[in-house]
């Protein structure tokens, strides 16, 4: 973890900026950046090295700030599959708290006030072994596992929606099965990544999955959803600061399908949102970020901080001021 800050330590308002440096695996060519017009391609360009570079520059822009304390925290493990000992939680535990937090995840200059939770599951699916020359005498566990995944997609929770989300996300991430070419596999393990809505109960989802025939839940990994008051004076101030730099495609407030380190701050009582530049293809083979939007994003962050005291005062809201 790395931290830096500017502004007076006894300021009445403290803004937290948060980012991560890790990326998911990619092809070797993706680690060589290339520029095509306004698009900068590269692994992590959109998620979220572009935003992180802007947060670093914004902090430098704000080095003479005299009214607001601005703290930047960078973690190396946001993309990790570990459930505990995560960088975001460790940051908060070390005292990295304040009045409002912004994590620079991809949002296309929208303000993300909600993010889905994670319920990842490793499922064991049973079959019946037989000789590979007579597969009709057995039940192929790998083929059955695919059927189980399709059944999981049809469970009641999968068709639910909310104001910011039209459905949960369900992905088959890994299939592990078979121990010999000439044998019908009698066991298969699949890793399923469910991103559930903030309004859903992960225990209820897990109960539905446990009800699938011939299926056993071996292990789970979970992260809670993120949800912040969209009418918070800090959220409204950020939207106001971003508006001059947005285009007609910006909706204003959105829910993000990916999980969020914002939950680390929300658990500590710090309102937290996601806010990042425009781009596309994160975690995919053609990930890119808009160079022009990086300039806009940086300036929006600076404007938000410099105008925050007046904005909050106009809203008649007293900040907590603990910012410790």
C-alpha cells in the first residue's frame, strides 16, 4: 500500500482518493501500450491505470490546497480473489478515513453510487465413470456441469432487477474435470462468479444453488455490494464538478456491475463512490481509455476539491470533520 496527501491535517473536510495498480492476466501484446487516435490501448489502461495517473496528477495540482485535506491511497490487490487481508481494508484499518471517498474505477465520467456484490462459488458436479469407447454407459460430469451452470442461470434470483441494475451477473469462469482421455469423467469442478444486486441476499442465492441436483458447493468467496446515498451533498458536488467535462452520453448516476473497494470505506462509515474516465473493454483483449477524457477527469477531481467547502456550505451540511 502507498499513501500521500496534501492540504492541512486539521482541515474541516477530508477527501480520499483511491486506486489500484494490479491488473487481470492478459496477452503479452497488451502490456505494450499503443495509441490510436484518442484511444490508448493496454492492459489496465481503463481499469484503472489511466484514472490512477490522473489522481496522482490531481494530487500534485492540489498541493497548495489550504481548505481541504486530500489523501491518496493506492493498493496492489483490488483484482485479487482473496476474501480477507485486502489492501482496501488494510488502508482503512491504518486510519485512512475521511468525509468522502472516490475510487477511480471505470465509469465514463458518471458517478457510481452502487456496485454489485460478489458471490463466487466452486461447485462439484458428479457423474458416472465408464470407458471412453462406451460413453453411453456413463454420465459425463463435464457435460453435466455445463447443464448445471445453465440451470443456475435459470434460478429465481437470476431474473431479479432493481432501479440501477437490470439483472445480476453470472459467469462460468473455470472448468476443471477429467483425469484420463479414455475415461468418462465422473467428477467436475466449476467456478461460477455471481455478481448480485445490492438488494439481494447472498445466503438466499446460495440456498438456491445448493438445491441443484447432483451439485455440491465446495467453497465460496464473497464481497458485499456498495450503495451510497445519491442525494448526499458530496455526491451532488461531484456530479456538479464533472458536468462541464461530460458529453451527451453521460447519465450522471449509475450502478456498476463489478465489485468495488468502495465497500472498505462504506464499512467504516465513509460515503464512497466510483468515478473514472471514459473507455472500454476492461478485462478484455482490446482495453482502452480515452486520452481526452483523462484530461477532463483530472480537472473534474481538482474542481470538486477546490469548490467543496462552498458547495457543502451551500447545502447546509456540517461535515464530520474527523478526517483522522
